[in-house]
């Protein structure tokens, strides 16, 4: 996991183009490829540490 400094939700096209050119940003595509055997322990651990 990574610590996130800033999150930009749906940036305007000019900002998105700038971020792509700089090549030091990550994009959250929200694609999760896993089964419940893998996810349940992760979500349980996150709930315990994140307090959600």
C-alpha cells in the first residue's frame, strides 16, 4: 500500500494531461481482481487499523 498525499477526483483535461506527462503519479482505476478468500482478511485488517 502507498500513503496518498493528494487525491484529485476527475481532474480537468489540462490537469490530467500535465499529470500524465510528469509520470510520477498513480491512477486509481478501482479494478479489483481477487476472490473472497484473499479479500476478506485484507478488508478485516483494514477495518481494524483504519477504524472504519
